[in-house]
């Protein structure tokens, strides 16, 4: 089901026409915040070659780091589904939370209390200024879809997630599900 209304917690699926943009080509973004002043999201299907312990050596867990977007890529962000364990979290929606006390998070990771299906780390985020996302929506850059996975999306999103979402949309999108990432190279 495609939605026209933007609400935090929804998924933004990049249109197949976004080609050559390394951040957004075949991206699925979890919309973490949407207000009249702007929007913030995290690309959830683009893992990097790093693990959390590569960036924060005092963490023993080897959870993957994802490219959250092109903004502030030198900063680490995280979403999770364990607000009862991580104080000061901000609810996005559907049992998904953003951030919280990082010292507590490190301890929980080192004691194996938080599992891979509970947390996702990102370098950077995706941000839009006032009306910028709406302008991109009007230019048909994004498909807005509900997050049917709710807080289980943290463990669900894989590198094939964009293709799965395109297949789910069906219709005119099906042809794109098996197209090469850069159709000009076909």
C-alpha cells in the first residue's frame, strides 16, 4: 500500500529512476522524524564494511554499521527496540526508538544483553529541510509505504530489502526488481 501522507515511522522507498546517486539509489529509509521544519531518516539497507567495535573499540560486539545517509557521516546514530533497557530513547513509532544513553548501550552490548535484532547503528543520517522532502515527493523520487514490520524491521532490513519492497509494490515496479543497479550498463 502506497501512502501520500508523511508520518514518522514510515518507509521511503527510492524510485527506480534514482540512478547514479550512491546514497539514495535503491535505498529504503526509515523516516525517524517529520515536522513542518524538516525531516530525518536512516537508510536501513546499506551496510558498510565496518562493525561497531571498529569504530568504538571498547565495544566487543561485532554488529554491522550501516550508511544512514549523507549528512554528518562522522557521527554514529542508532535505532533500537529495547527502550526498557536504553534510557532516554525517543520513540519513532511502532516500538522503534532512536538513540538513548550510549554508556548504558555499550555496557548492554558488552554483556550480550542487546542482540542484533534489537539495534542498528548508522554513520550519518538523511535530512531534509523545510518542504524539501515534499518537493522530492512531488518529483516522484520516493514511494511512501507503511512499515508493516514495525520494530522487527531492525533485523529485517538487508541489502535485498529495496528489491523486496519493489516486488511488494507490484505493477509497473516489477520490471525493476531484476534490473541491474545501473540500467545503462545493461
